[in-house]
């Protein structure tokens, strides 16, 4: 990721050792896909790789935005799930809010913290990135508060679908 704002945002998360430890251990799901310790990181890496491949096919894609969205699309799952005596279960926050809204709030708060520390984050880029988080489930009935409305959002949705469905069938 070359865009300085997006790169700084990713560094904000990945330079936090406590957050990174939680991210690398978190499951990607409760029952359906990547439902094991480390599943979230595995799913995230696969979605980012799929998005990178697709971005090479379509020059109009904002690759940096898409890759950042792929990396951050499911970070709310870190707080959505908890391990209880070796079993994956929902946290209270996960049951009440779900990973999409949790992730949206986490990314929005990180951007605001960066802005408070005098690191400019372009408003249009912020809107587009937050749209990726909110729309990555693709359909209202699948938990998306909004439907994908940009090329990057549509690609992220299908990459997420592909990897989650493929993993569920393994």
C-alpha cells in the first residue's frame, strides 16, 4: 500500500502489539468458515490476495483502497468472538452489534485519532474505506447495513464470499 494515509492507518493497527496478538489468534467465524484459532488472519490474507489479483485485471480499481479494505474488513471479529473453554462463542458486543458495526467503529476511531494527532486523512478516502467495511457482507440479509456501491466494494464482497465459501467446504 503506497497511499500514505492508508499506510499510516494500517501501521496504526499492526504496530499495536496487543491488537496484533488478538488479530493473529482470533477465529474467522463461529461455525461456518475459518472457525478456528488464527482463522481471521488466514481469511484476511486470502481475501487480500484475491483482491490484489483482481485489481491487476482492472486498471480503474484503487488497489491501495481495496487492499486496505480487504485487510480491515473483518477486524470487528476480534471483538465479536471469544473463546470459552476451548469453544468459540459470541461476546456480548458480538451478539448485540456484530462485527460489521464493531469494525466500522474501530476504523473510524483510528482515523479520528490519527487526525487528532495532525495526520491528515482525506475525507473522500475515509468515506470510501468506511463504505468497504459497511458493505462487505454484500446483501442486507447477510448483515450488510449498506450494499456495495463502488467497484472496490463489489470486488471485496465477492473476494470475501469466495474465500469464506471455499474454506467452509474444506
